[in-house]
């Protein structure tokens, strides 16, 4: 049913999951900024307060995340799973996230990649979200009986760092070259002041986006990684390839 | 330069290369049918007359290919490289193909995948085309001096059989579910009567497309494989993922 | 010791594990049908009642599974782990499954593949069974002290869907072409009426088997994936390769 | 046609291709010894006289290869392609090898693996043989018109060294544990005296086979790598898996 | 801070984690022997008493491990996680191991590889250690507040068997050719008498090291697998490559 | 023989092969700068004059390369293979390059990576060099009889762009953080003025090196990719891992 209605879903929300208060913004804040500019609502689900990090108190980090989301125009929700640096893969977590998916009915879901050589919470959250978007479709899950099953349109991974980029998935580059998008993204990253004071996170992310942009013959691009093959009506959306140098 | 004109390139041609008279139609005829229906011109470059095959004379096979292309609405050109079952990777071939790319100025180029465990001509042609679309961009290639450099938009691989599907590239599924597209594709395959009489090629291709379709929650889909990361302006084109069962 | 007795083990049972009442039949029911026809006993261990699915009550699904196994000639056992859509990877589960392996002393064990982009219960069960067949060999596991260690002969993965097919293991195709095997397999799938009413599962599985068959130059084949390298006495069993088209 | 006759093909020959006079024996001489013992004829096609090696004259090496093949009971043929350390991938070579395949009508073909980080002649010969066994099937190849098309049963790769073992194919272990087979294999390797005097080749190969044997719970085994999925009538041949320690 | 002090860290300890009393010695005892000879302290953390194994009582195995470590000159510590054959991936375990890392302040950490087709405890311990060395760096982990954060220099995987060798990481070979190192390693393995009586573990490990040595043009070498890219000041340390035969 | 002399080979030259006049400098000029600073001689072999490129005449490009090498302190040699954009894999080329290796007797050889999705000359030159360093060791190659066989120490790949970075080899990062090294590298790149005027090559390379540096906790690093496993005497050189963020 849903599938046949796809052409009208352009404005259904994008839902991004983050293990820590700053992950979404650093990894793909520019994509979120662009989607919002194009009229798509964005929701963030943050699964810890970053309390195990070396810098910033939970209170500060929650405030920073709220400020950052506000700058982007995204809505924000904190949930509690096992706490920062304590995340485990439990079916109860996946079901909880599936409930959020049912409630928010997103078109597109973003989550950290499954590459294991990164912060332990990142890939575990990616696993949980991948399972959650599947469970959101299954009609018989008891804990979710009061929420209608929802099939999302697509599931994409983001990579907080180079190391987290999956080597077995072909990336898709989202063009974030326009100055207003870059400014909005940068402002959102700057809002996480407790983190950016300690390490050159913003420089890292802009360098990654610039390198992608150079490959693509544009200014800046953010790489996302498909959770499933893309289904398209024609070749038209594919007519730009990143083939630099 | 070209990049900034992308929004107007929707109707620039798709150029498909085939090692034998029937490869394009069997591998991705449905995609071609759909593109033509949507107003995009399609050109086929066929690099042998299938003279090493077990069935059909070169004369028959050329006639079949012409009939098939006509049914689809594609234009067709036979070229000579080394002959069927004799194709080698030579820079002169790549430059010859680059000249064709410069002459026809396609937006999207299709070629056989690089998986080596298939007909020896298939992956070699894929290599040559991949190199050709790069050489088409380089200004100093002497043999091509009388043709203006051309940068294509995107390069995609097709797979004539299961075995030829690359395992390290994330496929993109093109929806070919509508009855008229399926009918047009089937007719194009049937035009290769010398081949379909000998083996169940049509059944194989429709079974593959049906299996893809079932994964994607639609009727039929053909998988293509990106030669380069896709560059997109937003997430909108990605909102359908193949996530069946 | 066991190894030298291998030539007499032809009739030792095949033991198949399924996360849900219909998984084994859909993924590899044809293989089971053939083994039973050839005189090998088959046992199914089903680890949930499919209670989280969108279609069919647990009662219906248990009845369907019993009917299906009966049609095939397999014996069937339901066990409880964490319940449908709730399966977790716990050592207690692996040990429980190892106990079943010790009790039933199978020669060959079948389990769902480890590819993670499928139903969350599938690959987790695959993990648990892989660990279980190893633990079944270790003499000191306390919970299993009253059961004699058992070393199985071989461990193979099945894939319920295309997406679940491992890309890093070379498949082995089991020929299920004979009409009686296909009929028996189809009947076993049809017995899961609550599922087949909702989606085209049978068509999907037969299309997959037909596509494999076309690759192998036969009618139908089911792909399994080796859990360990095969050990053979000679090249004789290898003299048929799937090399179609 | 051929496929239905498979049950009678047990004694059809194995055909092994080697780039240098000693490659086959070092890589898989034990497998050849076993096949011959079981009554299967074996033919070796040697594509150079090892004239670029550091040790042994062409004359010596031809004599050693003849002696070695005689010890194993295999027939031997030297052919000329481009010469040792000069092999190139040319369609004329593949067609020449295809002619040999048509003439000798083997059931099983062995060739060096395609891993490129080994002697340049090895993987190139593997490519040529892979293509040759395909071309042997195609009816229209002009150079081969006077030889009837032949479809082999299966194509397997051997690895002369560790580095040449493909990482993306699941190995199959052939049990070469019996003392007479090991003795025959060792003698065949010793016949290449010009080579074994210079480096510890025999020790290397026996160490590899012993390590495989330990994994498989037997004495010695040689790993081969499938060129295509295996097609089997039942699970029976699969009931031994290498799962050591 | 630590990074700039690297040139003085040559003698900071190596910390090796083992799931069972004999894993470290069998997998990489020769490397430990060499490091100790060169003046680097070595500590072993053993996470079970091997109580689920088929051979040896816990008491025996603890005694064997102590004897073995003493022979090598390493210090040894037994800890309790979930017990042999019961290990699970829990954040509490990773945090416990991170505490050990903070306490012992190693330069280099060794742990079992992440390849899943081995003893279930091995790869799980590898996961836990990988996460632990990351958590050891994060300042806010509550359970670790009384221990100063510590950033290790490098993290390397060992492989207890062939099957456990990662196929996607480039190995580094540590030269253990000198007779005294080999003797020390062998003695350490022999100390695990309850295990070596049952299976040919020592022969397996020496065969693996000999095969590596032959590839590298030396006597014996042990392969380790990098947990992260190596960072070097120059090409000087890289001037020996394993390129045999 | 050579192996035992390794400790004295620190100052043996590094030999870098480039397909075009600017490839070496852009890909790994910083590494070369550092090696030269540390007293290791560096030689460049340039295999075309870049005559197929869009920018710069052959004369200009040769002059730029000479200037660039001079700035770095490397010696430079132009050779002719098939010409820019025309390179083919021929045994005569590999033998020619092997002759250069024998003549220059390098310790370490650098060549472009084998990833095929880059300039067609790049990966082909990588293939040729990989084969050449092997052929340089073989005593019987006739064309090389007047040059003594030479076994290099190690073979490393460089990647001119992101796309050319091998995904199946673990990179090693060479620290090029010191301001003088960065300045020397930048000057060497700037010397290729005809190229840098047209595209942001310098920015790309510095961005890549900066991103690597951030991963490694330093300023800048260049990634190289091992052609063979590293052989080391101890763990000491490995005590810095790139594990950022």
C-alpha cells in the first residue's frame, strides 16, 4: 500500500538516531540542514547524554544538542538505553526504537554505520536501528500492539569518522555545497562547544566533505551508505557520478 | 561547467555497450524500454556479430539485434573490435570507444560488469568502456583531437547473468513493473530468436527481475551497479529501499 | 575416531534449525525432501511460534509447521528461546542448542546464514547454532555433562531470501529438479497457508531455485553455504559445476 | 546432454595446466596422485620450460617434469605460449588452450589461482584457462571448428603458495593422508631436483598440507578452490567439514 | 601528550589477553618471548580456567599457565568474566578490561582476532578488548573514575588457528627465527601438557610459523593483524616484505 | 644473503614509479621529502610526459617534473612505454622495469595502487611494477642477463586519489607533520603549475593528509598500502596506531 503512495512522500520526515549528543551533527548535519531547507521535517533521537566522554557534563551536552538541533530546525528527543559507553544489543532496545519509528512514521531513517572499529556505542546503535526498522513492520510484536506497523522507505548509514565508513557498501554523496547549508551545518557543529574545544572535530568533518566534494566536482558532499538497494523509477536521479581527477 | 548544467540533462541519451548482439537486451532491456518511454534517447553499440556463439549466423544475429532495437526504440550501431570471443584489452579499443562517447555525448553509459567469471568478452568490454569514459574527458588524447572532450554523468554496470553481479557494489533497482515495459522488454528479447530457441534466456531474465521485484515490494526490477558513487541534491530520490520479506 | 567411520554415516540425520515455523521449508525444504527420499532422517528444531509475525496465530503456525514437516517426512520439535523477534545471543542458548545436537547426534546441521540484513532472529540463530555445534564437542561444559560430546560432520547455512545469501562463501547447489521433490517441497511450503496467503513466498523460492537451476544446467537447485571447508576423498563428487550461459 | 551422463563420468580425465615444469606437482601433486590411484587418467599441460628461473636449464627441467609425471602416472605435454616470465593474456592463447580442452575432453580442469600477487605467469595462466574452458563450449569459434565443443564438469584453482590462495572462495580439502599418496607426491616433487636444491619447496608444501590436515582432523590435505559453485545430488558428499581445534 | 613521548616508550609493556589458559602461548608465544628478550615487560590476562575443555582440570590448567608464563618471563593474572565457553559481550566486561588497561598502562595490546568461525570465547574476547582499549581513553566512564585514562599505542590481533586469521587485514610477520626464541616458545607450549597430550597443537603452531618464515625468507615468523593503521616516522621499518617463492 | 644485511640497508634508495609527471608528488611527495631528509636517496621513473592530459604541453610537464624532483632532492628519469593514456600490460614493459630495478637496486619501491577505477595508466603501471620487482629476482630472464638479479626489500602502493585507495589492504600512515616536510611537499606540488592551475589538486592532497593526521593524532600523514606483509624483528616499530576520535 505504502509503496504505491511513494510519490507523495517527499515531505515525510527523516529520523536520525545518535548514540551521543553530537554524533548526528558531526556525521551528517549538512544533510539534515539541506533536507530541512527543502521542507522535510527532521527528528533526532539521542540515546545518551554523552556522560562517559572526556569533555562536557551531561547537562552541558544536552543543552548543546538542543541548541544545535534548534539551529538546524530539527526536533530532538533524548531517550535512555544503557547509557554512554554501556550500550548493549538487546531485543528490548530494538523494540523500543521500533516503537519510536512507528510513532514518528519516518520516510528515511539515518543511523551510525555497522563498522565495529569505532566507538562501541555507534555500531551497536546501528545494529539496533537496523533491527528496529524491520520490527516496526511486523504486526505481531506484543510490546508494540498499540502502535500501527510502519514500513519506512529507506535506511541509510552515516559514518562519524573515516574509520566508520563501510568498505562493502557503495556510498551516495549528498551535495551540501551551498554556502547557507555549510554555514548552518558549521553552526550546528559549533553548538557542541564542549567537544570542539577539545579536538578538531569541525575541521575533520569539513575536510571529509571537501574531499568528497572534490571527487564529485562540487564544493562539499557528505557520504551516506545504503542500508538496502535503492529502488528507482528511472535512471534520471543517477545522472551525476563522483568521478574526480 | 557541465556539472552546473545537470538539471537540464534529463533527456541526454543513455549509451549502452554490448559485446554481443543480445547482451544489452537480456541484461537490461527493461531499463532501456523505460528510459525511452520517459523520453530519453537510447543508443546501442554492439562490438561483435556473435559469430563465435553456438547458435545463429552473424547475418541472423545482426538482423535480430536491429529488430530488437527497433522494437525498443533505440538506435543501433555495430563496431568491430577483435571479434566475438577474441576481445582483448587494448588502449586502441578504449580510445575508439572514447571517440564514440565524445560523438554521442551520453549522460549515462551502461556496460557489462567487471566480474571475470562470465563470457570473456563481457568483462573485457566493461574494462574498456570504464577506461573509455575517462579518456573521453582528457583533452590531450591525439587520436581524439577532432572530437570535443565529453564528461558523462554516470557510469553503470549491468550483469547478463547472476554470476556477473558484482558482490562489492551496492545494486540499484530500476522498477520495470508496468505491463507495457515488461511487454516491450520481452518482445525485444524474443527478437533474438536464434538464441532463445536454444536456451531459456527469457525465463532466466524475467525470473531475475521478478525476484528483485519481490525484494522491492513491486512486480519486477532490474539491478544495475554503480560505477561511481551517486551524487544527489537531497535524500528525496532515495526514499524507496528494497527490503523484502 | 568418528572421522574414520564417515563412510558409514550416510544415514545419520540432518538437523535443521529454524527461527520461525516456516523458515526451514521456505529456505531449503527441497533439500530436506531429497535427503529424506534418499533415506536420511531429518529433524527440525523450531525456536519460536512466529508470534511476532503479521499473519497467523501461534496456534495456526504450530499446526502448519507440523503439517509441513509431516508432508516432508521430518520430525519436529518446538523449543523456546526468547520468543519471536526477541532472540538474543546468549551463551545459555548456545549451550541449550548444543545439548540438542548431542542428543540427536546429527551428521549435518543446517542453520540460517549470518548475513545481518535479514530478520533479526535469523542471523542470531545462525550464530547460536554455529557456536552450539562447537560446544557440542567440548568435554567440559557443565550443563551438558549428562550428554556425550558429539562432533558433527558438516555445518551449512541456508538463506531464507536473496539478501541473506553470504557473499563471501562459495555456494553449493543441491539439485532438487525431480518433479516429486519439487512437488513435496511445494506442498510443504503450501502448508504454511497463513504466510503464503499474505505474500508470494512460494513464487519467490521457486524463482530462486529455478534461477540456480538455469545456472547449473538443470531444472531447480537450492544454494547452501559451507560453514567449513569441505573435506573430500577425491575430486569425484566435484565434477559438476554451475557454469551457465 | 552431457549433464545427464555425469554418473558415468567418474573416470573421465583430470587436466591440469602449469605455467612452469614444477607448478602442478608442488601445488597439488598429491591430489593428482590420488586421482590416478582411483583410476582417473591425468594429463599435464606445461606452458613453458621454466627458462627464466634462477635454477636449472630448460633441458634439465623438461627432463625433471617428465620424470615427475611418470612417477605419478600422468601423461605430459609441453606447449609454447610466450615463454617463461613472458606470458600475456591474449585471446589466441585462450583459444589454443580451448582446443586442448576439446581434444582431451576432461571432466575436471585444474589451473593456478587468479590471485595476482604471485609469479606473473601463474595468475595469467589461470585467467587463460578459465576463459578456455568457456570457449571450449562455444560452437562458433572458427579456429576450433575441427574440434567438437566440450563442456567440462568443473574447474578448480590450485595455489602454488600461501599468497596465491584466494580469500574470496571457500576451499575444498582433498584428503591426501595415506602414506602411499604422500610418498608418491613427495617423489614427484623430488624429481624437480634443480628446484628443490635451491629452496625448501617440498617442506613448504608438506607443511601446508599438514596444517590443512590438522584443521580437518586428518593427516594431510590439499586445498583447491572452486571455479564455480558445486552442484550435488545430495548432502552426502558434504558430511566432512574441516573444523579443527 | 603520550604521542610525543613515543620515542621513549620502547619498554612499555605488552599486554596480552587470552580466553583460555593456553591461547596466548599457542597463538603468539614466540612474539612474547622475543619482546621479553628485548627488554619489554609482558603481562597476560587469562579470562577463564579452561574448565569447559575436554582435557585438563581447572587446577591443572592454571598451574600449566603459570609455569608457561614463568618460562617466558611474563607476569600472569587470572580474571573471571562468564567462564569458559560462556563468554558474552557485555559492556561491564569491556569496562572491567578497560580498567585493567588503565592499571597496567600497556603500549601494545594483543587479543584474539574477530573472525567468528572459531571458539566462541575467542572472538568475543577480541571484541571486548577492542572496545576496552577505546573505553580506557574516555574520561567520563564512572566505573573507572579512580584510574587515569590511558591511550595505548597499538592494538594487534593474534589468531589461534588458521581459521581465525582475518582475511581483510594485512598481516605483519614477527621474526621468531632465532633458536633461543623458538626454544622458549616451544617450552611455553609444552607447559600446557594437558592440551598437547590430546592434540598436535605444538606441531600446528610450528608448522604455521615455519610456513610464514618460508614466505619471508627466514626460518620462522608469527603473523599478527593490525587493529589500526600503523603510524610510522619513515619507511625504514618497512624495508622487509614477505615475498617468497 | 640480502636479508641478513637488512640492518645496513637503511640508506638504500627508494624508487618511485609514476605514470605521469606529477603522480608521485601528488600521491606521496611528502613521504619522499621525509625519506630524503633522513638521508635515503630517492629516484623517480616517469613513464610518460603527460601528453594526453587536458593541461600543459609535454615540454612544460617535463620541466615541471624536473623542477619538482629537484626541489625534493630526488633524481628523475623519463622512460617511454606506450605513452600517456595508452599504457598496456605487456611482459616487455615489466621486463624493462625489472631492468631498472636491477640497475638502481632499491630497497623500497613505490607504485600506483591496483584499484582499477582510476586513470587507466595508474593501475596498469602498478601491475607492471609489481611484476617487475618479481622478475628482477629471477635469474634466467634473458633480456636481463647483463644485470645482476636484485631482491627489493618491500613494495608499497600509493593512491593518487581517494578512489585509488585499496579497500583490502591495511594502510600504513607515514607521519609528514613537520612544517619543513609539508613545505617541501607543497613546493614540489606547486612546481606542477600547469596542473594546479586547472584543478584543486594541492588542496585535495593536503586535505587527505590532514584527515589521516587527525585519525592518527598528529598533524598530517600519507597512507601507503603494503604490497606484501611486513616482516619485523619486534613489535617496537608498531607502537603507534591511528585510532582517532
